[in-house]
């Protein structure tokens, strides 16, 4: 799916965006009231449950959304069209391709996390890869945070620095436990966006980031009970 950010009808008349600069000036867009219909979207996710186990180190379950999913796919299109202008302004692009959209729920116990799941992560080294997280659950204390790696000073991964970072982070990850909660001896938290119902977060996938998962958070795989998010990956076009 390609979206040109010109003459797109809005899904809502007035979502509320703001731009946050993180670390070395990286843009992070926060859009409140992104859909205006979070309960309806949550019902769409429930209709697709149960979700299968996620891949690529996500600590839970995930259901990819595609054109066969009817109303859920319509939601994906509508949300992308709504926030297209904000993506264009923040990342200086005229269009983008939708790579993937999915519903996700964190379900892994802190003690069962693998080393890569116990540290901030990145989604790729391509600076034109943009990630979006749409919070669809009202779960206090959760959110998404962005980090700088203390030993290397890295807050964004590139083809040039990824190998050195991964080698060192792998060793450090063997000594940590549980979900990332705050700054520690290996990482400095640069910014935290609290999860709020119907809030959307937009950022480059190459930034070091992590979901904030409190120790007492329910790890229920039911979309009507767990920490449900919709996750998007976009490729911006210049």
C-alpha cells in the first residue's frame, strides 16, 4: 500500500499531534485521539483472536492485519491516511509505503525474557523505516521510551555502527533481568511517552527504544484484557 500525503480525507476532524525531539534531535510524533474509536478498534482485534506467538523477539503474541481482515484492514487504512500529513512534516517526505500492520499484546513473564528482550531494541538500520504504535488499552504505568547506550553513545542504529553495538549489547544483556523500566548502568532513558488510550506514537525504527512494562501489569493474551497495541511499519519515500 502506497500513501501519497495529498488530498487525503481525515478519519477524524481533529486528532491532536505534537512533535517531540529526542536525543540528537530525532523526531517523535505523539498523536492523541488518533482514531476517536478505540473501543471499536479493540473489538476488531478481539474478533481476530487468539493471536499466534510473535516473531523477531517481541515478548508476546501478534496478529498481522491484511486485506482479508475486512474492517480491521479498513481501520489500518483510515489511521494511516489520518496521520499521513504528520509523518510528512516530521520526516520530510511526500509519501510512504505501508510495510506491515498488526495487533500485539505483551504476554511474556519478566523471568522468561531472552537477553534481547531485556534491553532496548531497534527495528532496523534504515533511516527511512518509520514505526507507529497505537495504544488500545488503558493500562496505567505503561508506555514507550527511547534510550542512549552509555558505552557507545549510540541512540540510533546505522549500517556503520550496528555490528559494534550488537556485540557489546549482547554481552551486557546477559547480566540484566526483567523488562526495561528506566535508566540503568547500560542505558540512559532520553524520553518516555506514557501509553494513553487512543494515543499514537510515530518514530524512526532505528532509534533505541523499549516498551515500558510494569512488574504488576496483566499479561493476558485476550485483546479485551491485555496490553493491546496496533503496530505499524512504514517506508518513507523521498
